[in-house]
């Protein structure tokens, strides 16, 4: 198990701070958890604690962006997208201000904090807002690249980050391309389209399917919006069967985004692996992932199901 994406975010933020003097980091009294304390130690004069006041946090970030700064606003995903939704929508995205919202502790793998802190709706909320770019890195290497990309991009960005460690997918030579899917495994029978922490399990599922004589393609969709329509359409054309994999409600997230592309361009058989429109509960990340059917085994079952429909 590799580094958590929130930890990689802290390191990348410090690196970006050395490259861009206009970066200002805001936090909601959670700097140790969001890992912005790494930036704080290096650049204390550019780090501000807004307190447990996320709506104000986003308003301040908007003001800083309007003044020409590059604010990174960090808090837990539940609060960034839930408590501060109106400010994100009206103060940041409506005027298309250059604010980066780096939200940690997303999804079920927040773990013991329970349903109130497990944001399984945040992708849906953020991708529905005009002008917002939504990025969900798969591992530490991709997180670093995504943060550095976001620092130089002009416009609102939502970065979804996790609490728990994740599988290392990419090496130091990896290059992040905004809006471009990454094909990790070649395959001709079925395509597993994954995002975030589900990319690792999708790769494992492809290995298991190979043992069963099934050729599974694996696509990493790190940019949920704008999504790589061309890669999805090609996968549907080549394999005719799609399985989406996400640590998010199956309503409104990656699965919905992929389904929209398919139904408008090249309809294909599809199954969705994700949170089945329910709230989570308190538990260890591994126990929750198993209970809510987000494992490699569950992806294999979904692939088998969609292939049975294909026949």
C-alpha cells in the first residue's frame, strides 16, 4: 500500500509554493489532517487558518483570487462541497475565479468518522457546476502532477483526495494530461473505467479476469470534468462492454458521466461499481470497502455480469 493522496497533496503543495509565489493556502483548522501544514512550515506567511468556517473560507479564497493570488482552499470533502456549496457555486464558479479547492477525506475510506463525514456525493455536486474542473487522482504520483497542473491552470478546480493509503499505480516518470484518460491495461473483451482509489482494484480485477481467459482493458479517468469522451467511445467500440468503478455514489459520479457519453455517442452494455445510493457507516476503510462492494472481487463480478449480457 502506497502513500495517501492527501499526503502527496501536502508535499506537492510545498513544491508548487516554491514555483509560484502567488500561491496562498487556506485551511479550516484541519492543516494536520489535510497536510497543508507541510506548506505552512515552509511558507508560514502564505498559510492562513480560517477556522471552522468553511463558507467564509471559500469567500476569502474568492477574494484572494480576484486580487490576483492563487488560493488553495483545503478542508474535508464533506464540508468543502456540502457546507460551502453556495459559496463555491456563486462566489467562485459563477465569476470563474482562479480558486483551487483541495478536498481531503473523500469517500467511504474516511473510515471510523462515519456517514456524516463520508462524502460520497461530492463529485456529483462539483461536476454539476458550470466552469468547475473536477480531478480525482489515483495515487501519489498522479496527485503531485495534478496539483502542479492546477497551480498553473486559470480557473476553478476541485481536487478530490483521500485519507487512506492507496496502491501505487504510476512512477516518477508519469505525466498528467488534463482531460485525457490513461490506458493502464490493454484489453479487448471488457473495459474497466476507474477513478481515484478504485484504479488499483481495477488493475487487480483485470489480472484476475486474465486468469479466467477474459481480456480486460483498464482506463484511469482522473479528470471527471471535462471527461475524455474519445477514450470512452473508443472503449465502447472496441470492447462493447463497460464497467465503471468509483468510491462515490453511483448516481451523479463517474458512472453517470460515462453513461452520458455512451448514450449520446455509442451505446454499450454497462455495469456500475460504486456506493449503491446509500449512506456509509463507521468502520475501518478495508471493512467498509468490502461491505459496500468496492473490491477487486466486486469489479470481477460486474465484468462477468456485463459479459454475460453481451453474449
